[in-house]
């Protein structure tokens, strides 16, 4: 009898331990493994083909489609010995294959909804994970998805969030005005607030003052021309809490007067 490979054994072990559980995700279960167990999988996961096989199997499992915390992704990479380059290569390959098979439209609007649902799952999760490993090629693809009005809004929104997570200060300064422009904001789903997305990445950019400054300057510039009162009020309040310079700026005062809204003092 042929000996089962370590990677297959580990996948079966993880599945038995609850990878398909509705109460936890495959990532959470993997990170809960003892260090020695995780080490047994390390060498095999360095192989792009085997990594792709595992990711595809797990990507189809809808029970793990939850928010991925940056610290979880970094711990996964540490435990698995995964390089950003290897992970990016695998994810780009998955996106390339399933964008051809499943397309970029909403699976709910497709007659072959089952096949479209499968492809939709692969694409959305691959886009999410690019936020933790994308280099030049990955960021270029994320930008292309984000700015393509033909693609379904869910893919575009995820691409924006992943691009922002991976972008450096210059890329942030170049991209945010485009993301915050009227043609982008009105095209995306109303529930996806690009202001909120941008400012949430301020918190994630701890230790990167240049990126934080790029976020603050881009959002403050967009607010000077914002016409939608609710979007302005929410973003203005959050930005004033983050930046004393913005809170006390003449530009903010002028924008508030334009909106006929008295300034709120930021929460200390």
C-alpha cells in the first residue's frame, strides 16, 4: 500500500478536527494546531502545485469565507514558511483560471448559478488573500479589477480593500483619489463605503507614517468636494478624530459651511 503524503494526511486530519465546522474556519483550525503539527506541513506547502491544491479545496468550502485578520494571515505565512511570491503566484493562477471559467458577473444573475457560485467563491477568496502577499503583478491585477466597471461590484470592492492593504505610501497617494472619485463611488454598491475603507487602513498602517499621511491627505482633499451629506458627515467625523490638523483646518471649516453643518469636536 502506498504511503499517503504528509499533506494529504494533514488535510484529512484538519478536516476531522473541524475545518468544515460552521463554528470555525480552516484557517482558525490550522493556526490552532500545535507548532510541531504545523511544521510537518511546512515543506509541502512550499510547493506551488500542492499549495494550489489545498487552497482550491478549502476555497470551495463556504464555511471559511469570513473576514481574514492581518495577524492571522501573517501567522499562517510564518507557520507554513510561505513566501509572498509563492502565494501570489498561486493566487494569480487561480484568478486567471476561474475568471475564464466563471466570469466576473454576479453568480446570482447567471443561469448556471451552481458553476458560477463555485467560481465566485474561488475568485473572492483569492482576491482577499492577495491583500496579504501581492507584489507588483498582484497589485496591478487588483487595480485592474477595482477600476473595471464591467466586473461585479463585490469583486471590485474586495480588490480595493486588498490593494489598500498592500499599497505603499506612493501607491496609496496615487490610488485613493481615483477610488474616491465620483465615478468610482457611485458605481460601487452603496453598502461599500470607500471613505470607511480608506480610513480603516489608517489604523492598519501603524508604523508607516508616510502611508498614514497619504490616507489623511487624500480623504481630506476628497471631502472638500463631497456632495453627499451623509458620506461627508461620517467621514468628516472620523477624520477629525484622527487628525487635529484637519479638525482645525480652514478647508474643513469651509466644507462644513457648505454642508450647513456645525463642526463636531473630535473625541479626545
